[in-house]
C-alpha cells in the first residue's frame, strides 16, 4: 500500500479518475490507468512520470476544485514525480538538492564560475587573458588543454554513470523487469513518441498551457530546446573528434560542422528557453506544484546562459573579450554538467523509461 502522503493522494485521485474515465483519451496516463483496478506505489510512480503535464485533464475535470473531491491530477502527479526524484537519487544524502533545487543550481553555478575564473588567472596573466588570439588552438592559449579536457571528461563520465544508475533504479522502483528495458519495439515506439512530443499535441490542438486555452506554443518551444540541445551535443562531439583524432585545433571556421551545428543549436536553445521562461511566468499556478518552480526556472536559465555565452564566444572569438568569455562559458557549462543528474534534466530520462513501459503494456494488451 502507498506509504507517504503524496502516494496516498495520488492513489485517491487515480481511483476517482478510474471510476469516471471522462479523460480516457487525453494522454497516455489514462489508458495506462485503466489497465489497473488498484494502484500500488510502483504503479503510481510510473503513472506520475508518464504524465507530460499537458493539463488538459485539470481543465476538463468536473471534480476539480472547488468540487469537494478536489481533484488536481497535474499537481498531484508533479508532486509525486519530485518525490520519485528524491527517492532514486544516489547517493541518498543529495536528495535535498531536489528540495531547494533553484538555490542549489544558482550556488553551484556561481561556485563553478568562480573556480574556472580563478584557475584561468592562476595559470595565465591578465595580459594573456585580455589579448586577441587568432588561429588554431587559440582557446588553449587562454585555458591549457589539460585544464579544459580532463575536468569536463570526468564530469561527462559522472553524468552518464549517474543517469544510467538512475534509470535502472527508476525501472525497478516502478515495478519493471530489467530484461524488458531493452525491448527493441518498445524503445522504437518510445523514441518516436519522445521525438514528436506526442503527448503535448492534445490530439492536434495542443496542451492547455499557460492557461485553459489550447495552444501548440509550449510544444514548439520544447522542440526548440530539445533539438537545439542535441545539435549542440553533436557540435561538441564532432569538435572533439576533430581535436583529438584529426589534430584540428579549435576555433573552427564558420562553415565547419562544429560551428554550423553549434550556431543553429545554440540559437534554437536561446529561443526555446526564453519562450518557456516567458510561458512559465504567465502560467496558471493552480495545476502546478510550487516546489517545482525553482527547479524548472533554474534549469531553463542555465540552458539559456549556456547558449547565450556560447554564441557570444563564437561572435567575439577574435577580439580581446574572448578570454573572459571562454572562462565564463566554461563556468556555466560546468554548472550545467554538475547539476544535470540532480535537477530537471532527469525528467527526460525517467519519462522516456515510462514511455518504454507504456509501449510494453499497450502491446501486451493488444495481444491478450
């Protein structure tokens, strides 16, 4: 039986919803809910992370506040998602990062920025940092190669290991068998749904965000953030191949793949995060949990600053501002990397795992 207040409220809400079923065609949560007569803790955690927070069910619900049943599905599932994040995080003493995530992201980013700037001024004189550097390996004239590569490689390994452990822990916490996690058909369906943001399209009308009106704008901004991030990741990967395997040192020409992908990706990230921050400011706060505001805003701001400082570095790389901009950009990126396994980014990993389980359940239901 559910043991926490959050789980008990989620069980109450899902029990009423399962009896009503007015919202059965709204998203993936309700068909998955209808496969159950009772709701265990693993079931509820799975349903909470399957929810894409489109809010359609809240505005359509006849039992929403001020009705005495006071059903608020988006808020209830959002609070349970946060509880799931805290439960799964390893090591466990870092669970507090999800309770005050906005403050944690701010402090870690400021500290990362300070450390990078301090190291730059320790290894290089101000005359070198504030000079104009042009040509191959110009960045390494400001920040030494080892100082740039080794820490960020270690952070990348830390992120991948942490997210892998988290996804396996989530799968077990939601009652899944590890052998099912690699189901190729389920993964293909989950990838398709994730890339299309299927459950933010409202059947073609969009989700109810920032208010009760249907709109595609949130879905568009999410696409810009996701694909912008992936393009920046591709840019960084190609640049690493150029540098470490082909011995082509950065910075690269404007027509090169790293620069073109990074420019398009950074611009998409800039627009997408700015748009989501604007919508966040205007959104109806009733179907949301206040405890997630700091985490959401902190992550969006960090992505915004990463893309902004990266684009500024690109445009001003042949000026005396390059040294400071490089240090600032790397400091922001370090803050993003350090906080990635302990903030909003984990929702992408857990939601994808929930989509895999949903695909398995739906396929099983068709064959029975």
